């Protein structure tokens, strides 16, 4: 029985690693997967697990983009704080990037701390997830059609202003409230609407995931406590490791994919999956 639970954890890690970065909603897929493959754990542990498993995915972002997000060092320091001394080791442009990222995080962080449990009770169910999948799937298609043939106003992460960062954070707030929206999906759609290019929107979304997912994971761990059983610790660790490995491949795939393609395929996928879930609910296959 223990091996079966480990196999289930591997499956959850695979789903997390794929869906966290593709704009198709990792939380939504985790909720739907739970309807099919249930871990033999308490509700409290599973609520924590489906969030904390994201730490593995975060580590993949940190490793892949380390040179672009680490704000210290003389090597490749194009914008040092000063020409000599301690300031020569500080990458001013990356510090500015982190100020933008933290500003983007504020709306979701405030709402998450105050009303996380309420939103989880109201919306963390298959049908609300399905509706969010469909709505944002349609949004992807509409936004991509509107942007067809247009030149993006923001074509580099360094061009993102504080106002742009705040607006992207407001779109991320939608995903914090409604599971199935997709954190990456909401921020990418929002970024595209305000004139950010696809590659920059995706890259900024990856960076934004670091404090958002780290904060959400720490909040869940604090609420759950550190009193894990041996089996619970094994399930969590396996899920995180698998999510990390899968994320390494998925992030590189997505960055290559969007250089030549738009996001409409993900929109159609969301719509089809949402319709299937609604149909399954209507005939009683899922609760």
C-alpha cells in the first residue's frame, strides 16, 4: 500500500510539473486528478500537499534563470550600483526587477492571507474549476486574435514599469481567487492585453512564481505544522522532486514554443477540458 501511495505522489508530481508552467491551471488539474486518483491522506495534509509540492517547480525556475535573477556579482554586471567597492557587486537592474516582482505580488498576497480558507471552501471544486478553465480559455483566444499582427510595446523584462507590474499583479489576483484560472494563464493574458510580448510575459510569470509560490507554501506549512508522519513526508518529498525534474523540461519547452507559436492552443485545450468536466459532473461521474 505504501508503494501505491508513492506511485500516486509521482503522478501528482508529473501533473504539477507540466501544468504549473503551461497556462492551463496546475491547481485545477490537481483538483481534477484528486477526483480520479485519491491519496490515502487526511484532508488537511492534501490541502497542504497540493500547494507545497510547487516548491519543486520553483527550484527549476531558480536554476534555469539563476543568472537573470541573482542580484549580486561582478560577472556580467551590466548596471552596477557603483563602479567600485561594494556597489560594483550589486546588479541594480536585477534589484529593480525584484521590486517590480514584489509589487506584482502584493494584491494576491493580501487577499491570500485574509481569505485563503474562504476561497478554498467556495471554489476548490471541479465545476468552478471547469468554468474558470473555459472562461480563460476563451480569453486566450480572444486576446491572441486581437493582438494578431500588432507589435508589442514591451519586448524586454527591463522595460516593465511599476505600473505594468502592478497591473499584472491585479490579473494574478484573479487566479488567487478562482482555481482553474491558472496563475500563469491570468498573468500572461493580462500582460498580453497591456502590450507585453509573449516571451516577456512568460518569463516574467516564471519570476513572479518564486515569491508567490514560496509564500503560499510557507503559509500552508505554518497552518499544517511540521508534524508529518514518515509516509506523509515521503509523499511530499517524492512529489516535489518529480515536479522539479518535469518542470526543468517544461519551462525550456514553453520558452522555445512561444517564440514561434501563440497561446491559442492552450485556450482550446482549456475549453475542451472544461466542457468534459462539466459533462462528467452532469452525469454524476464526479461530485
